C-alpha cells in the first residue's frame, strides 16, 4: 500500500447493481424476497429489432437508459456491455460519501469479469465487413467495443484511474474470478482500491445461441445485468462505511467427462478452502446466495457440492437466478449484490456473521466466496 503497511483485510465499501429487478440493491432485495420482477419491455430494446428466440423468457434491465447514468456524450460507440458496466460503476461510486480524490487515482483500478465482451458488437461489426461495398469502410470507431477489456478501460478512463486494470473471462464464474483476482491484488499491495464486478448484456445473438444449443433448461429465463463493488485494502481508513469483508474467494474447474459428481466435489473443496481461509466453520454461515447455471440439472449439482462443503449445514438460501434468470458472467456479482442487500434490508444482526456465494457453470467451472457481515467487522 501507499502507506507502506501491508493490508490484512479487503472490505466492500460501496456497490452498484443493475438487473432485471431494476437499479440498486433495494430493488434487487425486494425482487429476490418476493420472487417477482417489475414489468418490462420483454427484451425489445435489448434485442434491437432482431426477432426473439421461441421458448426463451427474456429478462432485461427495465427501462435502461445509459444517458441517465453517463450523460449523452460519447455513447454512440459504446456497446450495451460497456454501458451496463459503466452505469453500475457510477452507482457504486455514488454510494461512497466522497469521490476518489486526484491523489488516490494512481492507486485505484478496475477489474471486471465478462464472457466475451459484447457478442452483438462482434456480430454486427463483422457482418458489416461482409455486407459493405468495401470491407475497409466499416467504421473504426466500432472496433474498440469488440475488445474484452473495453468496459473496464472505459470506467478507468472516465474517472482517470491509472491503477491496475484487468478483465477476466471465466464463463459463469467470471465475476467470482474477478473478485478473487482483485482481492489478491489488494492484499499484495498492487492497489489500494479496485472497482470490481461482472457484466453480461442481453442481445439477440446470445439469446439465439442459448436457444439453439439447448443449454438452458425447460422454461428457463435469460437475463442481463452488472454489479460493481468498491473493494478497499483494509490497512487504512475506508472511503465509506464497510458493507462486508471479503474474507476468501476460490475458483476451480473440473472437466465434464469426469461427471457431475466430480464437479460437485470440486465445489465442495472450494467451499471448504474458502471457509478455512476465513477462519469460519460451516455452522457459522447464515445465508447462501446460490447461482447454478440455468442448464437442466446443474442446480442439483450445486446443491450437492454446497451441502458437502457445509458438512450438511443448511443456512438460509437466496435463489437469485430463479428471479433474474441466467445472467452468466454477471451471475456471481448479482448474487453478491443480493447478499449485501439482504443484510442491509432484511436480515436481523443476530442471525449470524457469515455469508457464502456459490456458482457452478455448465462447463464444469465452480466458485465460492465467503463474506463477513458489517456487524461482525467492527
């Protein structure tokens, strides 16, 4: 750290979230608690005039207008992935009592989890290169939006953050991978503050890909969203009131040819390792924010692995994906946001000090994060 002392903890001091429930943690908490979402346009805006795939329920961020968060200037060349991530970052920064000062920007960075960036931007750019009279007449202003790190770089440039900047693509565990990377960077002194999270946009290209692949289970829904957290190294005074402490985050991968039991065992090891690193026992966990892939059967795999990792202990369960749909690379971030909102809006301080976020991807990737709630941090 800039102070010369080694940080020992990583705190979450602010966050911003956009999901099918709307903007902010309160809206997310109410939707997860009630199991109901506000009415939306059925994905018409996100599909941008393309037809919707049959049999897939679409759950976009309702009434998402990037200009309300980012202003009107320079939005034309930004993908929906970038604007969702940037808007969530604005909400996260707005939740802090004060802006990051100029002297802190060199030690402030951005770490985002994503899948491929914007699949729609990819498809439209390359389609235009085939359909245009001359391929080289495709607008070069559209090309940066194709890059995996476009969202993270746009957040950093908007706020003049010159610290660590990274983008991680890990499928369903992208957001948890980003949290793990950011936590490690903070504890090793590579940054003092990191805006960290995950983002996934809803578009016709990915919706049709999910439908044609058969990867979604029956009556599954496809959503989108972004969640960004302000993570701070705990050696100095935090910029805001700590919302939680990220005590551990583990990710792993098991080849699918080893079978679903092996994937569940891998998740169990992640949970056990994260609890051990946190100094917590399974019975200390009061709530789990779950997020199995929308594919058929994966919820059972996650439940089996979680049960083994918690040694049969059954804490309260937040079923985030049942409400928000399959949100892929944003899923872990939305689950964490739901956990923070749950603690802030509904859970009594006496119900326990620890929370767990688990994730399983239909490719065999798994992840688990352990958090300690504000009342236990002191």
